[in-house]
């Protein structure tokens, strides 16, 4: 079980009992707005998450209250081929946004990925309209590598441009 700690947070592997809390956050309009995820019934979400419990899916948990406030997924870098890289994607419950939690979580996680797990680079993709996430990645030292116009259609039938970022060791 991956456990990383920051001043205010614990980043840990998802437990079975976390799934219902994550689902309630995940299905909100706030989280769905900048993600390409089809809202499905809880049973389908639960089945999908149960399969991924042992993989690199992390809960963002407030230390002081043990409250689950978000999610970070680590996955194969789908843009690069045979390179020692990993892609991050993330979301946070709306009431905890713009309070520095995601910055705190990602700063610690990226350091861990680059220097403990020894990846050569960490990548992220962000919709061009997602100003908060664009600013966050730049603040954390990620560099914009590309801009793909008309790249992603979400399940609300909106089309977004995709901005590609990387942070090298």
C-alpha cells in the first residue's frame, strides 16, 4: 500500500471502503467537467475500481479528519513509447479546490516518482480550458510539450484541446 505524507495529507492506496466516497466525488459535475469519464451506476464504478485496487490509484486523504477528498491515478504514458515515464491524472472534491491540497499532493508524489521510483519523467494531459490545472502544473515545474487542437470529446459532447506536459528528473 503506497503511503506518502505531506503536511496536511496522506496519499495512500485505495481501500474497498473508499470506493463509495470516491464515486460520490467522481460523478459530480465539477469533476466530470474536465475529464473524459462516462458517469456509470455505482455497481459498474465499484467493479472497475475493485480491479484496480492493487494498481497505482491513490486516495488523497486529509490527515486531521481521515476524509477522502480526491484521487490520483498513475498510468502508462500513452504518448511515449518504451520510455521510462509515467502519466498522472487527478481530481479533487470541489470544496477542497483552490486551497493548495492538490499542489501539496502532486509535489510530493512527483518527487517520489522521479527520485524513489526512478522514472525519467512524469507526464500529464490537461484540457486547455482547465486554467487551474494548467497553472498548477506550471507551478510544479512541468513544461508544456505540446498542444493538440480538437483532441478530446467528452461524454457531454464537448470538444476540448489537449495540452501536454512533462516534468523531467
